[in-house]
């Protein structure tokens, strides 16, 4: 038993990270501290300064653990990694997980290429970005290929010169075929230099060049060529217009501001590269226990810049960050040079931050209703189902389904919903091993026994290794088990759980005569539900998802030839006779019960094949 008071006395007065666990051993909060002893004790001391959100979190803490570090900076890095891994519900969480694209110029090659890249690596190549639109990046690369005729192939040049024919790009005048030696390294290098100038935002030269070529083509009455140059000119102007000058300074910087309500915040980031605004992006943040702008922005900066490969030299932020000096040291260490965090107070800098704040407020107001609808559809629906069943809290539901076609082996599916959303990484498939023929009850018993038996075994193995908690989809048990059926399915689940010593609520989804859910079967009572409610819609989605996942698995196995009819095992029964038997008798059970004379009457069957089928099932039943 974890004694919080006793454990508080053992805390060291050293920097580190602490992890708060609830009674289910789920990590609900991760924090860092200069002194673990002082910081962690504050949570459990009576104080009027605690917010309602922190009080709520503290009431759920069953135990805590901590990791000592050598410095506050190390604690910050470890905190970022643990938050990203565990996504605790009471931490301020960045909801969006966006990876921004780059344009990569392979200047380390003799004949460089211009490529789309998702990451910026520490190599000899040049990277431009990050950009906020993958589509815009692809359009820009396509434009560069058309203007400067840069190669797109992956051949190693000049080693592979003359090997093979020139590709289509050469024939449509989008590449000068260095692979054939039609352009030398020096001339090709000039084209690359111009492309680099273009990517650095120097458009004047290419605009003048394209206008000149368009005019010459028009004078020569080569109107097709003139239209081609006109279109290129238009595309370059579009790219140029997107990059507006924001300041005289050529520094790379991100401008960050937020707008918030009681539960959520929107953080707006303007990306400025070499003095030009190349794009902007907004991020939704669940603010959890954080209150002030500085706390929220601090959490955002740590999570966002822990995942992005590019770091600007400056961050202009709306409010002073909590732990600003430590964060600046961390960012500087990651970039390899000094990163400044600035809170502008006046002039153009302050106006740009205010502009970012106004954009954040606009997004928040526009998305507020959308966010509310999504919450009602997910967490609200889970709470509604819990209310119908009289349960305190339901965060994780698991639903199972069996899929078979008469005569084919059965398969089972397990789908998982957390906070009203599918958690697809935890889905599992089961191929039925112990049941012959379409017996849904027996198949469900096997699936549940394997799922929870395996979970218990995994827990025991983890305990033997000294690892506590629920690390995987099998070791984590649901708050509610949803069965695709009524009393029969529920009783099977309760039998399996009882035999394993588990106490998990089991609910059945009762169907009407049209195979539509009409209510829930729970603790020997059928509970009617509002068919227009979000809870009912959630139940329907879970039911449909379990059914879909099982059918897809069954179909994939059939497609691979891994599932076959029991009839295929009977000597003398091929595909045509198997289909004829199924068409005539409709089910495998009817074939098993048929007499030899009835079997012989099926089209395509003779006395010998009928006898073979009859004897097969009589011997199988012994």
C-alpha cells in the first residue's frame, strides 16, 4: 500500500521529474521541479491558492514516483519526453501533431536535385522552410523544375551518364538531361544557383527573364510558348505574393500568441524566415490545470519545439514564459546557437504579437461550437452511457464481435474506444482455434478468455520484472465491456471474467426484430435509451466498428485462402458441389443432419459423393 505521507518524507531536495498516478495506475500528470521535495509536497498541503482543477487532480492521486536529474535543464527535457509518451490528462496538452514540410536542395551532389522533405537532417544539403502547406511546397518544387529544368531522377551522376535513355521530362523540356551529358556540371550549377536565389525569395530576376521570353515568343508568333511563359510568370507572382515583408530584420523568428476560454486555448504561430512571413498555423491546446497565459505558452513551446527539426533564432511571445531562462537554454542547446525569447512591449513587434493574438481569438470563436459538438459526441456520450448504467466513470470501452459464413471458420474482433474515440492501436484480431462451425457463443467465450487471460499473464510478467502499471492494450482492462447481443452474450462474458477473478462491468447491446439496437442489457435489466441521444449514436458507432473490423479480417483471410469450408475437407467434394450443397441446405447444420438420400438429391451430387459427406460428419461426431 502506497502511503503518501511517508513517501513525501523521502523526497530529495534535488531537481527532477515527478509522475502522478491514479488508482488505476494511469499517469495523470507529469511535472518537473528544481527541488522535488518542495514541489511535490505543495500538492498535498492545504492552501487557498490551489485552483479547482488542481484540487480535482490531487483528489485522484493514488501514488507518485520521481526521477532525479543532474540539472533543471535535464528535468525539462525528460518532462517533455514523458508528456509526449504518456499524454497525461491533467497536463496542458498540444492537441495538434503536425509535421511541417521542407524543400531540400541536394547541393552535396554533383548534379543537385530539389526535393520534398518531411524532416531536416544535419547533412551537407540545403533546406528551406518549414512551410505550412505541403501542397504549396509541391507546387513550388514543380515550378522550379519547369523554370530551371532541374533533374528529378535518383541516378548517381556523373557515374551513370549515358546509361539508359533520357526520361519524359527531357522530352517535355522540364529537364536538360544531365544523365545523357547534354548539359555540363558548370551550366547545371548555374541553374541550381538561380533556383536557390528563387527559394531565398529573390524573384525579380526570374520575373524579368520570364517576361522577356514571353515577349520574344509573342513577337515570333510562337503563341503556345508565350502562353507557357505567361503561366509560369503568373505562378511565380503567386509565390512572391505569399511572402510578405514583416520587418527590416532578416532574422528567422516565430511570433506566438494565444486566446483561451475555461477549457481550451488556441495558439497562433506566425513563421517568419529571413524577414518574410512564409505562413501561419494555429494549434488547439487543452489547458487542463494551467491558468495563466505564461503557463500555457510555456507548455506549448516545450511540446511544439521538442518535435520540430527547425528552430528560429527568436521567439516573440505574448507573455513571459514560466521557466523562460531554462527553456531558452534548452532551445539554444538544440539549435547549437543562442535562441532569444522576447516579450515585445511596443512598436511593430508588439503589433505583430497582437495580430497573432487576434487571429487566435478568431479561430477560437469559430471553432468553439465545433469543439463543443465534438466533446458532446465523444466524452459527453461516454458520460451519458455511464449515467444510464449508474457507473461513476467510463473512459475505456471494449467491444467484441464474431464473424463467420456458414461452413467457414470464425474470427473475432476487439475494438477499443477511449474518451469516445476509437483507439485503433489497441484493436486486436482473433482467429478461432477451438470451435468448429458457426457457434458464436463458444467463439465469443474463446475470444474473451484469450483476451483477458493474456492480459493477466502480461501483468504477471511485468510484476516479475518489477514494472508496475498497464503498459499495453492487453494489460489495460476496460471500464466497460460492450457485448454485441443481449442476455446470452453478457452471461458468457460474466462467466469468463468470473473464472479469471476479474470484476469488470458488462453491458449487452439488445437488438430489435430489425437487428437495430433498442436498449442496453445491464445487471439483468434491459435499460431503454434515447435513440436520438449522443450516447446511443456512440453505441451504434462502436457496434458498427466491431462488426466492420471482424468482417474485414474474415474477408482478408478468405482472400488469402487461409480460411476454408469444412466441406473442403471431404474427399470428392470440390468447389461446385460445396456451393450446390450450401445453396440447397442453406447452412452447415442442415447438411450435417441430412440423410444420405437427401444429400444425393442435390444437383451435381451422386450416390458416392453423398455417402462421402454423410460418413464424414458421422465420423466427425464420434
